[in-house]
C-alpha cells in the first residue's frame, strides 16, 4: 500500500507539473496577446466604432433597409456584399448605421469598398458615403460625405461638407475619375485639428497618393450611411462592403494660444502633457523682423495639466511667432514641431484711445471724418475698433468696423476714420496721409447734433462724444467744412468747454495732425514777435518776407492784423476776424492792400486778439522794409 501511495504521488506531481507548465504557457500566450493590443494602442488605434463585412448575411443595426439586401450577386469580397435591391424605377435610396463618436477628442478613419455597375456616374446617377451625419433624413443632414457627383457636377471622387442636406463646401478633391464598373477601396481620415485626407485603391492597382484638405468645423457624429440617386436602368447596380470606422489616438498639438499679459503666453494642448518635457529650450520667440525675443521662464499652468505658461522679455514687434518642439504627453508621444503666429496687441480698453477731432458738416462734395488718438502705452489693433452712433432712444446703431486689415496704432499716433481719404486729402492740408483709414461703411452723423461712439470688438464703449453745431465758435461766418477739435486730452470728452472750431489759419481742420486748438499743459503768456527786424521783398531769396509769430494763452482767439506806415496810415489789412490756433504765424510780403510794393521805411504791425467773452489784447510791433540787405 505504501508503495502504491509513493508511485501515485510521483504520478500526481508529474501531472501537476505538466498542467502547471501548460497553464504557464497559456498565461504567457495571453500576455503576449495583451502586449499586441498595447502595441496596437501605441500605433494609435483606440477602438473600432463599426466593422461590417456582411458575411453574417444580416443587415441588423442598419436603418432604412427597404431598398438594400445582402447578396452573393457580383459580390465585392468574401461570400456576401451589401447591394442595392433591383427596383426598375428612378429614385433615391439610403441606408444608415448608428456610430457615435467625438470628433473633438480623437482622429477618425473610415474605410470601405464601393462598386457601381456598367454605367458612368452623372448628375442623375450618383452615390456617396456619409462619413458623418447628424440625422438619417437625407434632406436635413449636416456632416461630411465622400463620393461621386455630390454637387451634381463632377465625376471625380470628392469629399464635401454637407449642410442641411446639400453639398456646402468642397474639402478634398482626388484625381479618380469614376467610370463604369469601378471597384475601389476608399479611405478617409479626419484629425482633431480638422485636417482631412482621402485615399483610394482601385481593384488590382496600387494605392493612390494622399489627397488632403482642411475644415475645422465640428458637426454631431451620429451615423454613417450610403446614398444612391439613380434612374430605372441603374437601379440595383451599386455595392458596398468591408465598412470600417475606427478611432485613432490624436497627435499632441496646441489647441489655443492666449496672450495673458504683456510678457506671458499660455499654450493649451489637446491633452495632458508631461511636465518633464517642459524646457525653455523647446521654445523660440521672434518678431516680424526676425529678431529673437528672450524666453525668461516656462512653467506648467497650475490650474490644468494641459497648459503651459511661457514668459518672455520686452518686444517692440506687433507680430510675433512662437516655435514649439519637444513637448510630450503622459504616454511619451512627442508633438510635431509647430509654429504659431499671433498679434502682440491687446483689446482696447476704456480710456486707451480717445475721440480727438470730428467733422460732421463737410464742404459740399466732402466727407465726414472722426480722428482718434492713442493715449495709452500699448499698441492698439485697429481692426478691433468700431464706430457707431445712437438713435433717439440712445440705443447704439450703425456699428461699423473701422478696418478689417492688420493695422496697429502706436502710442501717440492718430487714426483718421473716413469713407473716402482721397476726398479728405484734397480739401485739407495734411503731411500724414498714412494716418487715414478708409472705412467700408461709415456712420451717418447729422450736421446739427449727434453722438460719435467708439467701441471695441466686444462692443464696450471706449469713448463717446455728444456734439452740437452750437459748440462752434460764434465768430464763424459759415460752419460748413469746419471740424470740432478737442482742446485737452486730460479733460472729459463730453465737457463742452473742451471743444472748439479748428482754426482758419490751418484750413479749418487738421486730420492726422496735432489739433490747432490743442491746449498747452503749462500756463503761457500771450506773445507776439516778428522776424527779421528788417526784410527786403526783392525776390532774391534772402529775407523776402516778414514773419509774425504768435503764441496765445488759450485756443479760440479771433485775430485782426493791420499794417500801418510811419504816418499812421493803414496800408494792409493782413488778417481780418480770423479764428486762430493757440500757436502759429502770419507772413507779410511787403505789399499794400492793392498788391503794390510799398516804399522803403519803418512800418507798424498792430495785432488785436479777442475771445468769446469779450476779452481783448492788443500788441504793437515795428519792422523795417528795405530795398536790399547785405548777406
């Protein structure tokens, strides 16, 4: 008995050893299977959304199957294919399968084999595969489709965006001219960045080159399906097989660049990133002239795992480019190097830009204008500005973008907004035509009273000026063609005492130039000077004119300038009731009122200035008119 137990124990141990080895081998085999799955995941396949080769002789899961059947007739591959049922009448047939997925988070790849009968496609015989459809009602679908004659005008294999059931935008066009009895495997792919690719392989031929296009639009992804528009003789002659829809792991990429402040950029990636891959050397910043901007610090954003804050030094550029490379996600997948360009400007804020001059009653044939001035220390993008007015209920109306061009207003610069810069330049003197901006549409400003409203692109009011013709100088004989100028940038815009008529001495407006009536920030005394003391109007180019300079304590003075001879007789009324700037000059050519050259001698210059309140100042200067001066 003991011997039997011993022998039995040896046999049992041997048996268990064999079983254990087999079990261990089985475990190893299963582990390798898992390893293959992991490798597959690393090769970007996440999951299969749909796979149907119809070999189970069933179309369960498909909707609107009345016109379709699984058939052995002229099958594409295997024993069975999906085929349009023979219906000897014209019409439209479609069949759909539910396939939910997220176009935002993963790349999607569609593949299928498609064959038509012995007929050429046309606008009456056409077909396409819906890669993405938000409904199964063909005349309401939003999504994308690939096929032939989708727009009704091309036999080429194309990929279109579909909107409300109709071909909306051509995204990718291939070189496959689909003919009779064509059999092709079609593969389409969309990345989360909105890049589409299309490839085909005709039966017995090599794969085509890759065709690509871009469409960042996102539409609900609920169904895939086949659509067939046919005449009676083409009914029943369309096949499809080996349909596959798979999700792929998207590449790591930058979804958004945000300028946080004047020295920080925030980069937001499409998924969490490996903190160990965040190094300053992975970033390079340059301006539009190619000058490097120093990177001072790069850190993960505290609030999220998929953002990086990049700090940089001072830049004088308006357009910056950031090159990024070497950043990896948590799985170790490294992004493709990318370069992002952005405007180094900020949204205009209240008080950063002011209304400086307004012409609302132009000369006959002239145009209105609104002059703006940048009073901030930041460069302002003009495409983010809007001009508007208000209706009787004070609601905003006629809101028009100043410009769509990339244009920047630097600190202290003027921007003259008008409908027609050429007309404005022909009616007023300016040495700064670059400040003019042609607006496609310009608000209507009344000749009597109205409101000029300056907005940013968020429709926040940056500045507002309620004007009236009564704000003009009462000494003006005619207000037509005369602008209202802002006196002080420090005083409130809607302080009526802060505006007055542009001086006659500068042509009644100063578009693109400092205002003629701009007040001095320091207190000054009225001052009149003349030079030279002696002048000789003999056209020899040497002191041919007398210059009378003035500098007044405030803008808005009216001036009279008269010339008298030594006997006290008036010989010239040089300036008569003319609205003046705060600072400027007049010239006298030595001629009388009738244009005759006056005799040599001493002459008296009498300057009289007065304001709206009746305050008057009188200045008397002398000069010598001679025949010739020694150089």
